[in-house]
C-alpha cells in the first residue's frame, strides 16, 4: 500500500509547517523568476523579430555578383604565367522570368508569401539639397502583405501609389532633411544617371533611423525605369515562410529549386542573432541559478529532517520498511514542498506577466512586449518538480542506507 | 506433542573490531519452538542485545547461519529481510521506542499499514484491541512523545503484536515497568504463546520473569552457558 509512506511524510510535513512554508516559498520565487525571465525573453525576441521582419524577409533570393574568370585555361598553357584581373562581372542582376519564378516559390508548402522587388541606389534632389538612399520598387499588394508597410505610414496612404505611377513614399528622415511635404515634387537620379520627376504621396516611419533617412517605396515600374530596364527586370524575390527559425534550411532548399542565391534573415542579421543568443544564455544562467538556490533550500530541510530523524528511520526499518520505502517517504516530503512552491510560483509568474503586459512603454512599442506563454510556464512547472525531486532524492538515499542496529546501539 | 522449530541458529559468532578486536558472540547454536516463551539472561555486556539484533535480521554481519520458519535468513537481500521482519517478527527495543510525532494508535498501526493485509479501518480496530489488552486505550490519541517511559514501552509491545508475527523479540520489555505492569506484560506474552502459537524471545534481567518463562538460555561472555 502506497498510503502509509505518504501518511508518514505528511505527518513530518505538518509537524514542521514553518520550515515547509519557507522551503516552498523558496521554490515559489525560483519558479516565478524562471517563468518570468523566460517569458520576457520570448516576448522581447518576438517584438524585435517583428521589428526586423518589417523590413527584412525571412529569405531573400537574388543573383550573386560573379567575379570574372580568366578566359584562358591553365591546362592549355601550363608553363606560361597568366596575368588576370578578377573583377565583378558586368552581367545583369536580373532574375530571369520572375513571374514564373515567383509562382514556383509561392507553390512551396512552407512559403506563406513572396514578393518581387527592384532595388535601386538613388539620389533624392530638392532644389540644391541632395541625399542618397535606396529606392524599393514594389508590387504594392505583395509588399504590404509581407511588411505591413501601411502600418508604418505617418502621412498619406500606401494605396495612392496604385494610381500614381510616379508616386514615391519617403522615410520621414528624408522628408525632414529635404523639407518635403505631401504632394511635393521630387527629382530622383539613379546610379546609371536616369532622372525622374516623382510625386511625394506619403511618409513612413520605422524604428530604425538609418532606414528612415534613406529608404523610399515606389511602383515596380518606376524603379525599373530608373534602372533603364523593362518590366521583366526584378532584382530580388522576398519570401516569408511559416517558421522563421527554419529559414536557413529553406533558404538552401529554395536556392536549389531556383538556382539563385538565397539568404536567410539570420545570415543577413548576424549581429542581431548573436545578441539574441547572448541574451538567451544570460537569462538561462540567471534563472537556473535561482532555481538551484531554491532547490538547495529543499535539500537543506530534507537533509536536516533526516539527520534529526535517524531514530525514526531505524524504528521504521526495524518494523519492516525497506530502503525504498524510506526514500519514498523523504522524496514525498520534498515533492509536497516542491508542488506547493511550484503552483504558487506559477500563479505569481502569471500575475507578474499580467502586470507587466499592462505597462505602457510608448513609441511604436506600445505596451510592454510580454504575454503569458503556456509552454514556458509548463516547462517551469516541470523543471520545478524535477529539481525538487532531485533535492529530495539525494539526501533520501543517505537515509535509506541508515543501519538501524548502529542507531539502536547508541 | 511434536515441537516445530521456528528459529534456529547454527554456530553464530560475531566480532567487534573497535576499539580492539574481540569476539562478542561465540558459536551460538540453539533452537526456539513454535509457541515457546523463551528468555535470554546473562550479565550486562554478555552479548544479549547483540544476539537479539542478529536474530531480528537487522544485523547481517556475523558468521554461522540463521534459519527462521525453515527459511535460511543468512545472506538474503536487505529488501527481503525488511519484508520478513514486517511479516514475521515483532520487536520491542531496549531504549528506543516510538515515532514521537505520531499518536500511540498510529505508532501501532504503522507496521500493519505497511503489511497492507487489512484495510485502514480494520487495522485501527486491531490497534485499539491491543491497546486495551495492555491497559492503555485511554492514551490512544496522545502523541507518543507525551507518554511516560512505561506507557511507551507498552505501546511498543502493542506494535510488536499488531501483525501477529511468528516471533516476538524483546530487549528488556519490562525494564521500565512496575511489578503490576510487568505482570500484565508477562501474562500477555504467555497468552499469545499459548493461544496463538507465537514464539517469544525476551532478554531480561528480571529473575522472576525468566523463571516463570518456558525456558531460559543464559549467556556468559558471548557463549551459551546452559540450556
Ligand atoms: N558497536 C560496538 N562496538 C564495539 N563493541 C560493542 C559495540 N556494541 C556493543 N559492544 C560490546 O559488546 C558487548 C556486548 O554488548 P551487548 O549490548 O550485547 O550486551 P548486553 O548483554 O545486551 O548488555 P546489557 O544487559 O547491559 O544490555 C559489550 O562488551 C559491549 O561493550
Ligand atoms: Mg542489552
């Protein structure tokens, strides 16, 4: 019968309520901090990922610059020295037959959306002042579906571009520097010298100052004209997939399918990814350290109980309790404290997360980017139970080895 | 009547090594029968308690063989020994008696709950019967730590009886009792031996107690004197 061991454990617990509560409180704080920190990491990561994905696709497909090769082959002129001057070849960065390519990419099961882009290096001119930056030729619907550009608009409407062939939407930084207002005209010069007069139809503002100072959106056709190219000229295809974490894997796959280079967002944002990793490790170390302190509290009290109860353990063994029974008794005691502490820790964490999520930060962050994460909380509960099990098991093993005769002889 | 051997020792010997090596038990061979009330006597330090710990299966560090109920005990695993103790052996200690945080009733019930043969309610009823037998039913719900030494000893006797073990081993069961209560304990032992066929092996310093038992074995310097 399992009952008697539990009954003994409960009696031990109830006759030392104070220590039980102190140990449980330790676990509660440990678990609450564990859950809160990990929820915080997820929340902030999600926020910063989203910020990145407002301008960066999960995967970017483009044609890599090729370096020219010597025309002669080494094998023919083995003995002579060939002087070569490798340069980036002048082959066009055009993706061939972009419409078909786009359809093919969109038909991949993991792909949620794809958009074609033409990026052009530009100078924005207003009177005497000039500013350089990059113009993004986009298909309005595709690009908005991917980056939700409309949500970053502080003035004007993205859809105005649809019926304004020479319309341009500027970052607020450009507008400030060139003192432009909506409906102003702006002359734009591309890197190959094409000049185009464009009409400002709106402004956008992201959380990135550099972006706001250089970037602009325009119709695909306008960007193609600026580069002196026809309607089938597309430099990049941007892809969004279901799980951004899988981007490196699918980038390789898409590269194989399309024959072009594809770059996952992690590679494009190495520094950001590294920062994220460092943050994750740091918080993991902190939360585990706190958990271990809590576990040590339980270990301590179980250990103390065992030391004080040598006599009782001997009596139980004399009456036919096995080493395993003794282990069960003390592990049960640890688990009772652990379960109480873990449940309270779970509730405390839920409360703290709820309070944090109501703190208004302002700017484009809005409310504190945290929300209750069930999976993290359940992990916290598991970890709490596991750690308390260990904290009970280690001293209990010692109790199981008590030799009753040695105790009775004292 | 044919006497059934319930416990048998064959040449049991034991050494202590601390502080110096000496043989505390030497070639102990005897038999105890079913339903027998056996007493063990001898001078202080003659090795009575040491022998009892070996007989109780708690001490496994000895030479020779121990057989209980036709089963060889020597060399069995600790888990098996624990189960054998639970079922077949009741033990009354010389000094250490009860679990202080539990009521007297619980103390008596614990070996029976461990055995798991009867329901909680049945075990409780059996425990009350034993308490009544020993005249301490009014103490049933008191924590064991709040009892006098003699009361505690009687509770531990009740606990030794609860699983109706084949053998009840006692180390000075009446050491803390007045003559009236010694008498009660003696009568109970005699009764369970006679009526239920349980075997009593009791260490005692009380000459009257020993004289009234079925048989007495005397130890001297770790050897059996007469039988
Ligand atoms: N752990 C030990 N280490 C060394 N010697 C011991 C140990 N335990 C007991 N002894 C010695 O063994 C001998 C027998 O001890 P034991 O307790 O069996 O005597 P006893 O007959 O029960 O005496 P008493 O009637 O006083 O209870 C004694 O000389 C004692 O000093
Ligand atoms: Mg003794």
